[in-house]
C-alpha cells in the first residue's frame, strides 16, 4: 500500500474518539493497509495496547500524539492562554518515543489549563526522533492562513523547520467536504512548495466506518451534556471523519499524488520497539557492609525466631526454599522495599493489615512482618504467590488505616524521589446499563422509557447489551418491535465499553528505578500525578507496582484501641489475641455481626447462624463460600461439620487435603494440593493447572486431564507420574478431575480469605469484648454516612448501649465513651468546624466546665465561635443540661452573643456589662434572665437535631411504631450500597434485588411534586425515613392520583412498592400502594415455607408464644393453613429475624392493624 493513515483518534481521545483500537486495526487489515498511526488528543493512554494489538495483526504501529500548543508559555494561565493549537507528532524511533513521553507529561505537569498544553520551548527541547505534521484546521499554520496572515504562517513554518529539520516537518492536508479546508489547501500546498516541505494527506479519523458518524455525534453530546436536538453545540460538520480506503483518499487529492505516497514513507521511517522483558526494580540501599541479599537473609533469620521461637526443620526448609526462589527470580529488592515501608508505618503507629492476597502464603513475608498469618499453620502455598515456573512480578497488596495511608505514600516519595513515584491511572467505561442511559439522554428520550430498557439488563459482572438481548426475551422483543428502542440500543452498542473518564486507581502506586517519565508518560488530576498507562501495562513494562490500600476497618480497630486507652482500660495486643475465643464464636453464631468486617450483610448473618462457626477455619471458609458459585456448597459444608459421618472422599489421599473443609473443595490451594498428592505435580506446575482451570481454558484442561491421569514423560524422564501410576483408579481420577474443573472457576484464594478472616475476627473480637468502644469507633469511621450512624445508634439502643446527646461539657470532637455509654461528638454537628471543637475542648480543660451559655462565650473569648455555630450547638442539644430549655436558648442566644462581643470591645475598667463586673468570677446562668416560655414539642426538638446532625439523637419520631417497623423484612438500609461489605465480591441472598416487591414503613419527611414531560399529570418524589435511614420514593401519576391525600410531610406510612436499583446509585422505591402506618400491634404473621422447614418454624414459634395468629403457606402444594393456637406468637423482632434467617426474609410477611395512630409530636 502507498497510503497510511497518520492522524487517528482512538477511544482514548475520551468522549471524542469513537474508534476502538481493535476495530481500527481490523478495518486497516480489511482495507489492505500494513501500517497506521495513533494520535490521540494530548495523551498517550492507548499507545501500548495499540502497539501490541497491531503487531498481533501483522500491522506496523506508528506511535504519536496530537499535542496542544500554548500561544505563549505553557505556564501562562489566563484568558488568552485558552487559545491553543493542534500539532501532530510521530515517533521515528525510541528516542522520539522518550521525547514524546516527556512532552505529553509536561503538558499535564506544567502546562495544564483546560487542556494539557506544551509550548515552543518544550517542542524544541524534546524534538529529537520526532516527525511533525502541521495538523488540522485547529493547527497554527491553517489558522494564520485563515486569518489572512501568510507571512506569519511562513515564519512559523520556518521555526518548525528549525526545530525538527526540513525532512521531519510536513504540511498536512485534509478534505472532509468542509469549505474552509478546500479554501486553505491550495495555500498550504503553495507554502510547502515555497519552503520545499513534504506534504501529507490525513483524514483525522474519529470513528471507524462512515455509518458510525451518528454514534460519534451522540458521543460528543455525552461529552458536552447536550442533546442531538440542540442547535448551538459542538458537532462535526460532515460525516467524513472515518478510516477511508487508499482509493477514497487518493480521489480527494488527484493533484497531489506525493501527498499519498509520503504517508507510507513516513510510516516506513517510524520504528518504536517496546521492551517487555526487562524488570526495572528500584534498588534498595541496605545498611553499610551488607548486600541486599545478605540483608534480606539477616532480617528473615531474625524474623523466624521472632515468629516461631525455635523454628522446626520444616519451617527452616520452607524459608530457605522461598529465599532461593526470590533470589533466583531477582526479587530481593522488592521484598526489602515492601518491608521497609511497612516497618515505617508500624513504627509511626499506622495500622497495617495482616496481608491481602496470595502474599499471605509466603513465610518470608511472614518473617519480614509484611503479613501476620502463619502460612504453614493454615496450609497456604508460596507458589500461589510466586511461581518459579511462571515468571511474573510478585504482587503484595497492603492495607493501611485509611486516614493515614497518605503518610506511607509520602514516605515512599521522600525515600525514592518524587520523580520516581506516581499513582496509577484507571478508566471508567460506559458499561451496558450506563451507556443506555447516556445515549438515551443524548437522544432526548423520556427518562421512563430509557429506564425501562436499562433495567432489562441484568446486574452481572461483564454483562453486555448483546448478552442481555439473548438473556431477556422481553428486551429482544422491544428491540425488534420498537423503532425508538432499536435506535437507542444500536447506538449504545457502538459506544458500549468505551472509556468515559480517567481517574486514579484506588491503591496502585508505581516506584521506578529512574524518573517515571523515562518509562511512561504522566498525567495529573485532582488526586495527584498518575501514570498514563494502566496497572496491567505497567507490569508488562517491568515497572514495580504496589497497592497501598486504605481500609476503613483498620481505622476502626485503631480507634477502638485508642478509646480504650482514653477510658483507662488496657487495650489488647491485636497480634496476640486468641483465635479460639468462645465469646467471639457465640456472637458470630448468633449472626450478631453488625460492624464486623466482611460478615455484616443480611445474607452472611443468616449463613453464620446456620454454620455456627466454632474455629478460625470456619471463618475463612465462610468468607470463601458466601459468594455466587461456592454458595451451592454451603449445605454440604454445614452437614459435614455437624455430621462428619456423611463426609465421603473419592480417594483416601483426598482426606488430608479436604478434611479441614469437611470434604468440600473450597480453596484454589486445595486444587493445587490434590494434583500434587494424587498425580505427583510439582508445586509450580500445580499453580499453572489451577490458573488454566480458573480461566476455563478447555484445550489446556483436556491435555492436563491426560497428564493428571496418566502422567507426563519427556525425553525418557517422568516429569509427572500421574494418578494411575500413583495407585488411583482411572475412573476415580477422572471423577476427581471433573470435580476440580467444576469448582476451580469458583474456588477462592485461601491466602486472601485468611487475611480477610484475620480482620473479620479482630473486629468480632473487639465487638464481643469491648462493644461500647468498638461501636463508638465504628460510628467515628462513618461520620459522612448519617444513614449508617443512624443504623448503628439504633443497634446500640437495642443492645443496651446508651447513646448520649452532644454536651458542651462532656463531648469530645468525635464519638467517645462515657461510663458505659457513647457520647455524641461535637464534630458531627454541622457548621461547627473541627478547629472550633478542638478549641472548645482546650478551653474547657484549661478553664473548667462551662456553667451557662454566657459563661461559655466569656471563656471562649470569642475565639472560633460565631452565631451560626452557637445556633447549631443549641439545636443539637449541646446546652440542654444547663437549665434553660432549648426554646429559651434559641430565643436568647443572639442577644447574649452580641452583649459578649460588646463587652470584649468595651473592656473598660468599672464599666458594667450584661455579665456583671469585669474580672468577676465565672458567671452563673442567673445573670441573664431568659424569657418565660415552654420548650419546643418533642417533634420540633427532634427535627432540630436532624437538621444539624443528620440524625435523631434524643429519640425518634417513629418510636411509637418501633415494634411494627422492626417486624418488617426490609428497611431503608437495604437500599444503600456498602463500601467494604463486598470487598470479596459477595452479593448473596440477603441483598435486595432490582424489581423486588418491598414493604417499608416510615415517616414522610419531604414531598416534591412535578408535572410529567407531557405536562398534564402530576407525580411526586417522597423521602421516607424509618429507624435506620431514608430512601427516595417515586410516585408515578396513577399512584399519585390515588394516594395524594396520604402523601403529606410528617405522616407515618406503610408503603408497598418495587425496588429500583442502579449501579453506583442509591436505590429507590417505586410506590404501588400506601396506607397509614398503624399502631404497634401486629395483626397476623404469614409464613411461606416448604414441608421440610415446618418443624424448624414451629420450634421458633414455640419459643415466642403470644396472641398473634400464624398462617402457613406451603409453596409447593400452593396450600394455606392456619396454625394451631399453640403456635400463635408474640410477633417480636427477634422472632421475625430468626424466621427470616430460616425461611428467607421475603417469606416472612407480618400484617398490621390499619387504624391510624398519631405520632407523639
């Protein structure tokens, strides 16, 4: 081919390029082109992926970028500096690549002003190895010609010739059917001829095929927040910005054949080679006189004695083996770097997790205090972490206290140099549901219509629109029969999966042996400096990647220990707590796990009540089993635990591997152990088998089956003996291999589960032994989540832990412990800054308790106190204990504050003030005469508390309805997504499902009405609050017409509706019916169950006798029976909770008296 596309925008020109890299290259191949360039706007996000994908297809990749050039210095950031020009740079060789990296990085680090810009000085400094094209209409040369300044255009072109050389600077021609291009092209050609410059033709492609133009236009609308119907918006003038054939391009420029052939000549000159075989570990500097290897061995020798006392021969051999592998693979410095920053964290009181992921399988990591789990005790495998038969970078993820994680990163930056450390980029993509919504907005379709289509797409990992169409006949029918939906889905499929935005990886940090810009380009965002390449690519390029994870739970553990110290108690040493504590396992067996890491979800609590864990192995197994897939093994696991006689092993050799999990395959490590014990695999090869099974590589697995059963002989040597040679029957071996394949794709990494099991157990231990301090610390970790604080306050009150209101004389900055109760912190009150609270505490400690509002203002001397803060403190109840009621304080605080301020201004000897004689002792409450007035009613005081703290403190408007509400199977909490509850990817049966029928009780706290899009119907949006939080309720017109009289603020209602759940958003409830929330008396209890569950339900009912009738509905037989009066119950929350755990919450349906009851206000 004599034409190569040298100006192309991929998907990484975010929300501007609609060309997927793979599709670009496939189209190239289809057109018979053997080379193509990537030139995204100001970034190099996609160049490595582009390079790899091109080589796979036999296409030569040309690496480049369309940079933004500032009109003056890139460091000028003013209105004039917003005018920037485009310039295309292509890498002729690796020197050019290095220079392009530097330029693109500078654009972000020094030149960012709306766009990442460089300037002429930078272009000159980093010009070697680069070929420059004059760019599109947005380039400076075309701009100057358009403005009628040909002399300036010529002068600028001469400057570029001076920078790049005449053979490396080309004038670029384009023709997309735009009049201005056709007007300027002759002038551009004339300029090139005058200066003896080469000419090239490009097509500035932003999408792959012509028919993608409409989807690209929609993408621009998504970028700009406009709709396709908006006239005054950014749009491309024509539909010609696609990857054209050579014939199409040649036909546009018949007068300039060299413009075509020059493109191929340039591509032929460009040759960049990436190195994927060199590891660029930074060197660790050991103490003087020791090599890195000697220092690592010294630390490990000390560590094994610290961990084991007198180590056994087996422990010594394991350590020697691991050290040998680490040294052989060249990772000595890696381990020293990790232990160094972990030691720094621990020496500075920063909580560090026990180790996450497969690193917990390393005894070296254990001896270096990188992990805290004994890998030999729990049969964790080193090869799962570092495999000598599979060369790859080790991966140690470290959890730190989330409040102080940044300090550890700062230490690493200081130690290795700011230019050698960067955080890592990640991209948010337009997933199936999200792209439907984005495209629907851009097409200006009604929200309700788009919402229906989006919700037809199942919530599943890696779900796509095509998969959803196959899985959902209703969606397929809509697609085929509704032209509007057809257009929506077709457009969405083109844009689905494109990156939508760039952000910072939650944990990843790269540490390089030289400045990071020697290896990869950098960008900058609100979180700091990030690499432009993602984590996987950095690893392929041999850069050291670390995960510094901020784990909120570690902060809770630290705060619990700090609170215990403050209250005079001796906190436990968390590294020495017993892991066989009966109190902990009793609590877990009750499902009392609110606040316990990884074990808090409703489904997990039900599972724990069934499992009744009695040892730490049960905790590890519980975390591993409670996930989709392995969940099917739960009944077998529980049965094996309590009925060991039912456990059957297909072969006696399996007992040693599976006895710890009662005959069930639960862990990846067990699969590895089985192929070793039965077929004689090496440790390294066993991990390769595990990986192929997990990835469902069927061709590899079939070969491996043969090896597992019959062994492997190479060059006359038995490499793998095989199960048959080891005495296992061939049929049995086949059955075992089948079971391994079935389970391996779901099996969990035991090292990871054990590490999280430690954190789960530690939180459970603190909760079981120090519940008050633990709950205070837990609430401190959730200060920004008032819904969670409300939930935990209700939990405390139900479990006998008092939660005391804020008190100006007793409250600290955060929640604190006071005599077996939890005291609300002043820092949680809105409009009261942390600095102000710290000043209040300091003054209180120096000058004594405040005796009145006047005394408070006098002692504070106006420091850090203003009227808004004072009002908030009064509304929160912080002065309630001082005598005057809240209404009196609210009526008087401004007068008292003004007088205090005036008194400080006057400050004249002998002058009287509101507060009496200057220099007199602290004033008493009697010195200001408050107006005689009754206090606010309870509901007003509660509303005040809610306004300034986000929650009700001294009571709850729904206290009179508590029994009725606690009998309901769902609360508003089920609509909120938790941050760390699903770290291991669990959803489970306790989770609310989109579209599920739900009944919620609560108080209507706000009502907003609006007209529908067609403007002739009313609908409403309510906020419904229960004891645990709030949820938005959507009331569509038909329901609003029926229930409008009930939808009034401060009305307690029982609402039945449908859950509406979206990714990354809080859930909502779509109202079907509403009625007044009756009194606290339950009317009847309906139980949906199967025959085999009946006895269990009866036992629970007998333990809670009462006067409430029980109705059984047997689902299989579709028959309903009224229970005997001997089984009538008390309807209590403990009963409904236990029945929910046995039958599933959705199968426990209480009904209540409908008589309206007025709440105490």
